[in-house]
C-alpha cells in the first residue's frame, strides 16, 4: 500500500486542496512539507505528538519534513479554538521553550543528513517592516474573507484583538517564505487550521503564480472538541518531569472504549492488517487494545524500558495480563521541607504529589470520598499524615486510577 493510501486507511486525512497532486508528491517521496509548532509552553504535549507521528510516517516514506518553530508567531498567539486571548510571553520565555522543543522533536524526527529541517519563523517575522508587510502581503487579503474564517468567527462576539487578527497573515507569510527559501511545497496542520493554510497557498499562487498545497489531518485534539489530551490534573505533556511515563501510559490506558481502536489506527505504527483484526474486538478485549495502545505510545515517547515499567506499575495496581509489583508505581518523594512538625496535611500532600492542581481541587476530592492512604479512606480535609507513618509500601490514591507511592527523601 502506498503511503497516501495508508494515511487514508488510518483515518488521518481530513481535507486537501488538490488530492491528485498531493497524492503523487507524497507517494513519490517528493513532498517537502511543514507543520508549525508555536512554543506556548516548555514542553510539547499530546497534540504535538500526533503531528510528530504524521511527520515520522511521511519521513519514513522518503518525504522531507520541515518543523517550523514559531518564535515569531508565538509573540502574537493563534486565536484558533480559543475563547479568550492567550497570555503574551516574553522573548526570553519563547526562546527557552523553543530549545525544549528542539530536544523533544529530535526523539521523533531524524534531522541529520538533511532528512528533515528545523526552522524558526522569528528569522523573518521579527525583522519585517510593517509598511512593507502591508504592501507585499496585506494587499492580498480581504477583511471580508478573513472574517469568514472559523477561527475568527468563533471569537467575534467575545472580542478579537487586532494583534490576533494578524495571525492568519503571519502564517500565510510563513508558507510563502518556506516556499521561497526551502522549496517547501506543502503545509500540513490540524483541521482547525484550514483557513490559515488556504491563505498561505493563495498568497503563493498570487505572488509567484506557482502551486502550493495544503492538507489538514484528523488530529484528535482538533477534530473531536479537544477532549483528548487532558487529565484530571491538567494537560498531558511529553516531558517526563511534567507528565511521568506512568501517567502518560495511564492516560492512554484509560481512554474511552469508543476511541481506543481509532487511536491505535491513527497513532501507532502497528501493521494495518493487525489493526483490522483488532477492529473486531469488543467487550473485555478492548482493555487489551488499550494496553497495546498505551505501551506502544509510551515506548515512542519515553522508550521501551519506561513503557515496561509503566505497564508493570499499572498491573500492580489494577491487575492485567502480566505480573507487576509496587516498585513500578510512580513515586512522590517527600523531603524534610514538606513537613511541618513532622506532619503533612492531606491537601498539601495531594498537590505535592501532582494528584491535584490546587488546594480547592484537593479539598473537593477528600470531601467527596475519593482519597485514601494505605487503603484507608480520608474524608477530613484537615487530616495530617505523620512522617513516622510513612513506610515502603504506603500508597496515596485519588479516584480509581490515580496512585502515588510515598517515599521519604
């Protein structure tokens, strides 16, 4: 099966500008395509991971990815899918986030020997002359056309800043520069980026009279209401210091039954023939499919050893298809500074362990009966755990599937 047909079979393609030409370019390994990543945090997250999987797939078929880091567009912020304006970041924060992105991306995409390119759009956007931009780019966009874009319509009543209104022009100019400077002939993105991507292809055709193509992909975070990529305690990050390998594994292990086979098909590199057989699974077999999904994706992000450890930890807590023990559970290491008079309050303990993002969230969990220590339910938000009571096998639990082994540092 050719790579384009495989993308279709995996449910990855939402819409394209010229399917015949795009299909030929991709199948022949002649696509030099880009996907943009705005550095809004110091780690990539699950949404980025889905895009990286697509880049890896296409690179394996001989195509050349361009990872565009948004050092310039990150100064503005993309209004797509947002109900309010994103908090503006400093140049220093953006630069730091970009360095973090570079390290993480290199785990998925091969950048050596020209197999892929990494570019920062700050290289051209930060030096633009405003009048020049208005003449060279702004003249090709009508306000009526821009306001018809979903990313702007959704924000129109609540308020859209002039700053954000320029994002479409910035993204279009990115494609134009990549086409001119790097022979980039294609832009990929999530389906909420369609209007911005069309703007880029139109700008190239108007200014240069040449073809450029756009293809949106069914990134689950975009196509299904951004329901994926969130846990009880926040976003799912690729940085193990922000989301542990165990929590990453558990996120995928706990996705809804209706999504598991779709995710296996779209995100793993398992053969389609094997996945077609899994499509017949139902009932308890779906739990096995979730274990496969969680193991495969955790292996891709954190390596086989971490995936095995996360799997063993999950088995130790919940049971499953293999052996496991408490040693594989994620740990919360408590230092002397965490204690007051050799005790730590349950609310502080939940926040320190990462099982709650705030004292209010921790208090609700306790009062609703969802917290236990060593198998004993804690219902008093004023409960204090004594340092002397912490032993090797003491486990803090929130809800049915969130655990931490407590360890003294």
